[in-house]
């Protein structure tokens, strides 16, 4: 009894929705990685509050306008200490409950004159370390902004704040805006392309199907690339930037050095075809060497166990023969096995048309599989034959030649003369 196709389609749709929902949940679970990115995109700067002699002072990361103003105030006679005090004044966001507006360009000079010009050197050094931390956090956010652009909540945020025209600009915000503008154009192009494909489908269904398949391939390749960027960003956070940049790891096995990639499985069709070609050529990588060593260990254990059993059997048989030769009278004769004749079975009324099913315990399953697949160490690269056994990829055997004096089958059929009964 076959399943209903409608039920199968409903189950497939449920699995697809579950898979998509799981991807969204996984994206939201790693959203805390992008806290600084979202702050730079929405607010425009990062903040941090410290206590200076009991007064809370909040600092913010530099915006593009603040960087321009600081560069304009540079001159040859300025000292490092004076430069640090100007930097603290430009990075001050609030002192106590007083917030410094972003558009108030003269507030930086007032803060420098009344607050930071007389600040002792140890305080200046300690507060400058906060600004150094801002620089490292912004650099880290720049490394994560591309992965953040591929997350689902990034596009939702773009649709929500695109009309606000936030005047605050920074490097992370510029990259994020550039990507979303390009993504808007890409979405519009795909919509126009779908309209073109609908026109083509009205003229040629086969051509429209080909275009649809190519479009799916392009979208899948782009999605795979974006997933790879996200995975690399997460790996960089968890394992460090140096571990993420190293795509391969050098491993030495049995005196031979291998370059092992961090991603062991093929992700795209091209990578899978590359693995199949290397396997057909007999090229072995680190994974193949590990598997081969594991199989060699199994072969050595099985062969040693078989040789031990054979030696024990030969020793027992030789001892039995020696015992028989020393004292032939001690050998117990074995009674021959005899069975009932059909007449005797009929007399005992044991003859029946019912044939019971006979089942015998097979204890050689493991040995049978070993003899079939692992007894030889030579790899069988090719295909699976009709008997379910892998066959090596060799040239197809030549057709057997016809014996002398025997005509080919087609000639024999052509020369056949039908006969009719009288």
C-alpha cells in the first residue's frame, strides 16, 4: 500500500518549515556576537562609563566627524599629553547627568579647558586605555560586519531604520549601508528577472525550466558562500584570529606529512567531484591514511587469531594421531549415522506434506564480512557490481571471439528458414 502523495508533500513542507525555523533560531542564538556591530549601526558609537573621583564619566567611540576635527587640530608643537587630553575631550559623551550633544563642536574645547587640562597624568593614562579598548572593539566589529549583513535580523533592521537618516557615520555603518543598498538592487534585479522568465515560459516551457534551474544554482552558491563567511566569523571569535586564518593544519603520520583542511567534508558539487576524482586516481589524503591504519589493525588482529586457532587445531589433531598410534585399542569406534526409510516413515505415520522452515544459527557473520570486504588491503575504486561487491575501475573486457566454423548469431538468424508442418 503506497502513501498518499498529498501526505508526502505535507510532510516535506513541514520538514522544510522546521529546518528554516531552526536556522532562524540558530541565528538568534549567536546574535550576542554582533552586539558592538548593532550598536555602531543603530546608535553610531560605543559607550563605556567610568568613575573619576566619584563622578561618572561616559566615553564614546569616535565618529567620522570627531576624527576630522581632531586631525584639524594637529600641529607640530603639540605634545603627546596634550593630544591625549584633546582625545578625551572629543570622546566624552556625558559627565554626571550632563550629556554632550554630538552637534556641539565647541563643547570639546570647554571640556578640554575646564576638565582635562588640569587632570593629572595617571588619570589621563588610565582614561586613555578606555579609548584604546574602543579602537579594538571597532576593529573587531569591522571583521564581523560582513557576517552580520548575512544574518536575517540585519535586513529587518535595515528596513526599519533606512528612513531615519541617522547623521552619525562610522566605518562599520558605511559597510553595512553599502551592502544593504547593493542587496536592494540585487532583489530588484531578481524580481525583474522573474518577470522575464514568466514571459519566456509562455513561449518555451523547456527554456523556462532551464532558466529556473540555473537561477536556483546561483542562489544556492551565494547562500553557501554566505554561510561559509558566518562560520569563519564564529570560528574567529571562538578560536582566535590566527586559528581562523589557518585553513590547513600540518599533520605527520607514519613519517609522511599531510596538509589537513579544517573542513573535512565536501560542501559543494565541485568539491565532491574533486574528491571522487582523487579517489579514482588512488590518491590518499590524511583521512584515507587514518582509515587504512585502522583497517590494518583489524586485519592483523583477525589474522593472528585465525593463525592461533589453526595452530591449536593442528596441535590437537597431532596429539590425537599420536595417541591412536600408541594405543589403537583405546579409540572409541564411532557409530555410523543411519536414517529411516520412506516405508518406515509411513509406518510411523511421520510422513507429512508440511515442510517446516529450517533455521540455522550463523556464527560466521563477522568472519564472512571480513573475508568479503577487508581481507585484501588493495582498494577497489570503481563501482558496485550486480552481486553487491565493489569492483575495480578497469577497462571493459573485450568481447569473446567467435569459435572457428561457427557463424555469428545475427548471420545465423538471417540464414534461418522457417518450416511449416504439412
